[in-house]
């Protein structure tokens, strides 16, 4: 089978308060809200997509804010994405230190283990976030009045997944997704998907005595990888079934098509198509400005809107 994975597509997390989430990712971190929709599997919950101007795969963070439904707090641990890292320009960390401090967000300076300078902190729901300096990331950023091109996020840098047996996960990803090991440090290996660049990196971390992960508020639900088209996705699904891996049917997510499965360490993976993209139901300039529903839910719009918490743009 051809290895069609091109990059990361997005990271999806379960979070707490919807307004706090918007304020953090668009207001503080400066991402664009590229889509405001609902969880297609639970329309009482928003689904926010944050990214660059058009929501390019590899720049996208997505969240389900569940505070109004009382979802339990999750546990970070084995079988889960435990860190989501964003790429920022070299030399920009002093700006981000000041910005985080002014906002009252505690942070720590550290090295990534792979030669990068990093700021680590938590979002309002408890997700672990890192800003990673990267000299080679040429992706065009989304800028705003108080965050310019010299400091703005470029998109996802990579994710860290924690597993009990890294060798099993590595073998699975290497064989199915054609990943390559591009770095090793104590307790972690860095693998790259289709080239060693920001937006294509996965750090496989040894769990050690970490607890078993429990999904809930403040945890990453899954990480998605991008393929060019539905045919490549179907080919990968057939290959997963051939290997005896349990995989979902193809699901229409309006802005991409998805399949889901778990790698040997228990982390939930998604393979998502690049087309049709976020302009499927909204112009580029209007992205994220109104609540968009899939066609099959339009008849229920009034009831859906009444059940969602009130939010205002940040």
C-alpha cells in the first residue's frame, strides 16, 4: 500500500467552558476561529476549530466545550496525547513570556529534548500546551493587532503521545504511515510523517509509572492525520481491516471525511481528508463568524441554538 499520510491534520480535545476556550485560543494565542459548529455526535456541544487563515491541515486545534453538561475531569496518562505543541518563530519566546505573564498564565521554560527552546503551560481546561521555537517554519501565520508576523503561531508543531510500549507504537506508525525516526532522547523518540517539519512531528513518550489515561475535560480526545483524497482514505481503511485493526466506517464531517482507529498503545488516531475544507459552507473572509450546521441538522437549528451556551467573539 502506498503511504498516503501527508502531515498532521488536527488535534481535538474535550474542554470545559466555551467562552474561556475562545478567549484563550483566539484572544491569547491568536489563532483564527475558522469554524463554529457543533459536535456532530452531540449537538448540545459546540465544536470550535482554530487555525490559520483558512484552517490549513497541520495548523488546526479543535475543541468540544462540555462545561454546561458537567463532563468529568479527565486524567492525563498512558494511551493518550498528553502534549500539544505549537510552532512559533525563533526569538519570539520573550514576547510570549510577557504575554502569558500579563494574562496570569503560569509557564515554565524548558528544552524539548530535541534541541528546541520551549514554553510549557496549561490552557483553562488543563490541557498541556507548549510553544516551540522553530527557525524553519515558513507557514504563513494568522496575525492580529497585538500579535504580528514576527511572533504569531505558525500552527501545530507536533504532539506527544504517551504509551506503555513505544516500540509497538513505533512499528505500527512506521509500517502503516511510513514515519521515520528523526530524534531520540531519554524516554522519548521523535518520528516524522512525510518529512521532518513542523506540523508533521509526533513524540512517542514512554509512560513509565504514569496512570492510565481517562478521557474527560482537559484531555486530548484524538489526533488526526491528513490524506489527499477519499480514495487514499479508503485504501488505508482496507489496509487496517486487512491487519485486523478495528476501524470505523467513513464519517462525513462536512469539512473532511474521517475514519478512526486506535494504535497499539491505545491512542485514538483519525485519518482525515484534506478536501473539501472549511470554505465548503462559508466564504474565506466569513470563516468562524456564524454557527454552521451540517445540512441534516438545519431543520433543528432553533432547538440546537437554544441548547448551546452564549459566547461572544474574543
